[in-house]
């Protein structure tokens, strides 16, 4: 968390997704709704979640607060799921690589949907991957994959405690776009609407 935010990549990558009010999230129908902030910071939320504001947040050590909260979440997860592919199949610039990633995505979706139906929460652990270098290597070493396998992603799973305290600074992303934004009839752009 600290490395990703202090290097500035976090702000550049996610700035376009930030939403700051219920009205804005309802209007856009997408993005990350920054809905939990300490009261003294709320009037400055738009500034803080900007590239310039990110620099201020770094000086105020906000990434450390977020990192502590993130570490607590991971530490309380009873299961970390590592997803691996064989290097024989996963070749980034070959069709077999694309096919293996598609199959892997389908398998992850099945796990996610099944877990959710059982009341189990699932979260993608992306920050070590985004930070790269030694951060991702620590995760790979923790998994200790056999020779010939590559760790593709990590997820944390656990029953959701409704009484659990939310992180100090938190966001949600619960809105879903209408199917007509993704499914088209006859030609691209001709939004499909289910009958009935």
C-alpha cells in the first residue's frame, strides 16, 4: 500500500474511477465511491483524492494508515487462495496463454459466486502485484509454487463479520451497469434489452 501510493502510481491509475457522493455514483453508474473518511478530512475529499492531494496524503502518512487497515484485513482472513497456471500453458504472447487466462477467469468466477452464495466474502489482493518487485516476490515465496507454475493472483476469503469495523478510509463499489451497456443486438452499440 505504502509503496504503491508513495510512488504515485495509485493516483494515476485510479483517479478516473473515484466518486465522491451518492449522487455522483448514481449518475455515472460506475467507479469507486469514497464513502468512509474521518470527519475532519471530508470537506477536502475531492482534493485529497487527486494527484496533487495524493502528494499531501503521502506527507501526512495516510498510506501507512491504509496499510495498517489492509494488513488487519489480510491477517483476519482464514484463507488466502493463490491461483496458479502452469508455465507450459501460460505463455503471455501465445494463444495458449490467452486461453489459459480465460479458463482461469472462469474458474475464479465460479469460486467467487459459490463463496458468496455461502456467505463467504472474497477480495482480490492486488497491491503486492501493483507494487511489484520484492513485494510480489514475497507473496510468491509464501505460496512456494512448484517448478513450472506461476502465481497469477491472490484472494482472501472468509465469512464476513457484519459487526466488523470498516477501515479508517474506505470505499465501496456496489453499483452495477445495465446489461445494455455490455450486450448488443446485431451491431456494436445497439444496446440489447431482455424481453419481458
